[in-house]
C-alpha cells in the first residue's frame, strides 16, 4: 500500500473524503459545515447527502478506512517480503512513512476526533490498530529477538509516535524535501528499534510507557 488519501482521488466520494479530512484537521469537526465541504469539491452541500448520510459518516469512513488500509498494506508487505526480516521491517517502515508524510490531516483527525465516532466504529478502529501493532511486533522480534514481547510492543508504539509526529514538524515548505525527510524518519525508526535491542543485549531495563495508545 502506498498512501491512503494522498493519491489523486478517482471518484467524487474520494474527493469529498479528502477535502473533509483537510477541513476537519484545519478547523475541527464542529468548525466545518456540510456546505463548506461541498464547496471544496464543487457541489452543493445538500448534494453531499447523495454520497454520505452526514459529517459523522464521513468521519467514520475516514478513521475506520485508514486503519483498514494501514493493516492491509502491512499484511501485504509482510507477505511480499520474501527474504530477510530486515527487508520486511524496512518495507513496513517505508509504508508507514508514506502515510505519515502524505496523509497528515488523518493523523490530526485521529488524535482530535476519534472519540466522536460511534462506539462500534471506535472499537473497530482500536481492533484494527491492535492488529497492525502486533504485525509489527512479530517482525521486530524476528529482527531483534533479544527484547521481550512487551518491550518490542512498547518500541513499536514509540516508533509510531515518532513517525506520526509529522503534523507537528511545521508547514510542508519548512521541511526538508520529501525524500530527505523520509530517509531521516527511516533512520530514526531503525535507530529506535536498534536501541531497544542494544538495551536487551546489555541487560539494561527499558522504561515501559504508562499508557500505549491503540493497545
């Protein structure tokens, strides 16, 4: 999987979701009206109801949808990895970096608006996220068998926090080029996993986070 919402939309429905994500991230869910979303894609506000029941339905599709796509993309990379566990981990990191760089509004949206989802949708997001985490944990432990499962899981969450920090890195023009930023994030992620492995080899305890989002 490349990126989730950043590819050129191929349908009106995808156009609506892309603009809704951008506007919700910029102004907050309650700060955006249906008319504004419609104007962003060149249709009337009421015309949106031919595609979605309302803003709540858009939000649910955005947040459930990105969790589904991240998991599907991760599974695809593991299945296609073939060779070394290191190559599979590199592919997982690259896939998540694509998402983190190209779909920053969805990261902001998840952080701010997840609790607005219906309980069933929120549980679905959490379930998908846990599966995505465990996919990474299995690969990380193949690359670095020393750390315990719990420490590997904490490291995966920490790396997600690192990669998902992209909305806070400043405006796109203030960042290095996309290639340079992706390479930097990749090195930082590998360094974080390597640090955990180094602590395990040295017999040093690694602090476990008090709470781990998405677990």
